[in-house]
C-alpha cells in the first residue's frame, strides 16, 4: 500500500504511522525525522536546514524532493510506503506525482488528520520527544515509564523540540494553513482523500484509522 498522512503539525501522524507501517510491512518515511537526523549528525544538509526547522518554516521544495526521491528508490520502498509530513506544498505534491509516474505506481490513500487548532496546540505544547529515535511522548497523554527517558532507547533523556516552543507552534500552524492545507482539495479532486476524525484518544484514532484502511 502507498499512503500519505496529511494534517497539521502535532495532529498525531507520527504516533499512528509507526503502528500502521508495521502492520502493513512498509517503511515509515517521515521527512521531519529524516531532517532531524541530519541536524543531529551535523551533516552539511543538517546545517542548511537547522535554522529553517527551528523557526517553523518549510525546507525548500527542491531539497525535500531530492531527499524523498532518493529514499523512494530504495529496495524496501518498492512494494509500498507510508509518507508522513510529505508532501507539504503544491510543488511537492506535483513532484511526488512525477516520481511515482516514473516508477509506474500511484498512491492508494491520502489520510487527512482532521482536528481543531485547540487540540493541536495542546498536543504540541505537551510533547516530549526522544532525540535518538524520534518517538513522541506527551506529559499528559503518553508518559514514558519513568516520565523522563525514552522507553526504547534506555537512558536517553526526553527533550522538548525547539519547534514545539509556544512562539514557534503558532508560526507552524500559520505555515500549515498557508502552504499545506490546499493539498486537502488537491487530493480530494483526485479521489484519494480519506478524512480521519483525529481529535479523540490515541486508541480511538487508531481504531478509526485501521477501519478506514481495512487493517485487521
Ligand atoms: P515534522 O517533523 O514533519 O513536523 P509536523 O508535521 O509539524 O508534525 P509533528 O511531528 O510535529 O506532529 P505529528 O502529527 O507527527 O504528531 P505526533 O504524533 O508527534 O516537521 C518538522 C519540520 O521539518 C517542519 O516544520 C519543516 O521545517 C521540516 N519539514 C519536514 N517535512 C517537510 C516537508 N515535506 N517540506 C518542507 N519542510 C519539511 O503527536 C504530537 C503530540 O501529541 C505527541 O506528544 C503525542 O504523544 C500526542 N498525541 C498524538 N496523538 C494523540 C491523541 N490521539 N491524543 C492525545 N495526544 C496525542
């Protein structure tokens, strides 16, 4: 299955994507995680994108498309993938169409995580993340076993992402509305959009998502 998860920052895309990708046996490809790995590795690409990400703006389309295209030709993505946080602009969506055309394949579903700004702000302001594996936690809704370190990466302290600070959360939501929300219509007109009520508890959202995708 070839899937895209679309929705505002903090909608819960990453939280749900891991389970879905595992169930379907496809790679979870999250552009935010890929760029954060470059930043923490101190690579040239990481140095170019760090300030952009910290301010909540988008990385330039050409750069994002280059990174995604290179990832989609890897062996594990040939039979399917779950794209999380990409595409995020009209040119990225068209670029993805071009990449898939070249491969002779197409998307099956674009899942739109539908929820209010209020819920988004609440989720982002309480999020804590593992700097090693990217696993998202929440100070109220998803607490790690000792409430300080990652359950998977033993001993690694959870952090608040730079772009989850209150002043940046607002600009990320503005960027989403100006540059990404138009993709809802884009995919609706292609008959690919599946709306998911995403403001419930993690388990409720998961149930809705599995039902929508026909996952047992
Ligand atoms: P990215 O990492 O993609 O950030 P995002 O889309 O803003 O998404 P998030 O990871 O913040 O949220 P999410 O929807 O995955 O929510 P999560 O599951 O963590 O991008 C970061 C930056 O990288 C961008 O700003 C940009 O600079 C750059 N970038 C990345 N991709 C790009 C692209 N394609 N083009 C250009 N630039 C790009 O959940 C959030 C919180 O809520 C967590 O604490 C979680 O525990 C909690 N939670 C989740 N679900 C629930 C629930 N149902 N109930 C209660 N709490 C919940």
